[in-house]
C-alpha cells in the first residue's frame, strides 16, 4: 500500500514538472539563433574539461576544495586596453570600480557568477571591462562573501550594501543598472527585492545573463537543455544543495534552500533584460523568471541564443554571438539610462 502511494506521488510530481516546463516554453522571447563553428569548439572544450571536474566536485562537495584558485584563471584574460581599477571597501567585503576610457555617466553594480563558490576579483575582469566599455559605465565589481564560509544570505546582504553605497555616494538611482551572470543573476533580483523592502529607490534596470534563479534543480535536470549543457552535469545541484544547506546551518539559519526570486512578489521592479542559451542547464530558470516578471506586470525581455555555453558573453573575444549579446546589453542600458550631464567621479 505504501509503495503504491509513493508511486502515485512520483507520477504526480513528474506530471506537474512536465506541465510547468511546457508552460515555460510558451514564454515570449527574442531568438537570435547561433551555434557557429567557434561555438561548437568551445562547447566541446568545456564538455571535456570543466564538466567532468564539476561532476567530480558534485560527488564530494563538502571536501575543503581550494575554490580561491579558480579566480586566478582570470589573470590570463585580457581586459579592455586602458581599464583602470580602484579598490573600495564595503561593510563586509571588498569591491573595485572598473573604468575604461569611454566612461561617461552610468554606474553598473556588477555581481559575478560562479555558483556562489568561485569567482571574484580576476575571473570576471575581462567581461566586466567589455561591459564597462560598451555601456560607457563605471562598473562596481562586488567581491561578495561566498560559500562555503558564508551562507547565500550574506551574498545578498553584500549586494545590497554595494547598491546602498552607490546611492549614498550621490548617484541617482535612475543612473544605476544592476547586472549579474549565473549566480549573480540570482543576486541581481534579490538585491532589487531587498532594496524595495528597505524603501530604497529602484535602479533604472536589471540585467541577468544565464541566471541561476532556483536552487531546486528538479525542473532544470528534467529539461532537454540539461542533456546539451557543456558545463554543468545533472548531479551539480545535488552537490550545490549540500554546500548551501551546510552553510545555512552553520550560520544558524533554517536548513533549507534559499528562496527563488521567481516566486517572490515582483510588482514594482524596473525593466529587465534576461539573456540565456537554449543549450544550458539554467535555461528553464531564465524562462521562469521572465514568466514571473510578466505575471507581475514588470517590463522584461528574454533573449535566447542556440548552442551556446553557460555565460557565453564572457567569450566575446572568440564568439560573434557573444559580441551580439553584449551589444544588446549596451542597447538596453542606453534605453533605461539616457545620457545626462551627471557623472560618477569615484567611490
């Protein structure tokens, strides 16, 4: 009798997942195609190097992995010529201001990806410098606290501190865009929600590249994009969940996965641009966040490319699709932050 009940429950859950996935596929989107020879080579390279390593990590995620070493890979990536870096201190973490010779009157609070365990000062510098150049913005790169030493709630708090710092520096919220990739996409929306709850003015816009929105991997693992993802294996969310829950317990927080912003009250959020690849594990999250924003009456555009790796925008020196995506981001920033006589002189 008990076995029959479990079987019935399992069938019901599978049915609900399939229905929800079908609903997500009807979310409006702008399609750009993609999947040229360079994209194929990059995907195969990632699938044969990064993906097996993440699969191994997911089997034993609680070992003392040297996560900090991954950040130094970024030292091999060249930023835009003339990029400058100015360190700044936030209440609980470091940050730095990136500027290129094209800087004008916009500020971007940038929240890097890395599954809340890797990334920081160096790994995303090339991508951020390209964004700074094309948007003519000062980019505040937040080196937020991460797993496994800190819970995700600390990452959100640091993101909010960065936004508050920019506003307290005299920057009008209408000149600020919050932007992030992967885990930084999660933080982008949680920052906006936290700012709203704190009574702070909303930024001019939000940009999320390949956002991780929901820590529950059920729908993502069941989706067709899981089979084509060149970076994340199907067991990655099992490993991440273990690390997240342990960090929460150690911080005295509930033993549960963090809330998904797609399930929050999103009314009043500013315009959003979400970019994703149809061939990456987190593609259903991009669809879910878009659907939730539309349901809340928020302005949002989902842009999708085919056969691209996770956060393919970081490969703009190699992929024409990445260049196109960054052009779209720059156009979005131009739209939500018109040129003014105001400028951001420094932290």
